[in-house]
């Protein structure tokens, strides 16, 4: 049975079960990154007088990328410390 399971992995390696991943911490990290990115966009648009097109670009293009990147970094940190 174990030999059949090892053949199912891509590299043919033995998979072992570890402790559960704290998914709730990653969800809080995602919510935190969204709040931080929205706050940062509001701060930038209020402090710096930029044209409307650049403000829309920041809000529509850069803010989601920043939130996703920050959430990924938080998830990697959680994964590093949970193992």
C-alpha cells in the first residue's frame, strides 16, 4: 500500500503527515494586509496631490498587488514558524 502511495507523488517521495497548519492565522493575515493596503492608498491619495488617473491606478492596480504580496509574506512567515 505504501509503495502505491509513493508512486502517486510527483517526485516519488515519501509523504509524512505533520501538524495542522494554522489557517486561521493566515486568514487574519489576509484581512490585515487588505486593511493595510486600503489605508496606505487612502494615505497616499490624501497626502500627495496626484492626478485622478494615477490615484485610480494606485487603487485598482497596485493596492491589490500589494495586499496579495503582503498576505503571501505573512503566510510564509507563519509557515516558517509553525514548522
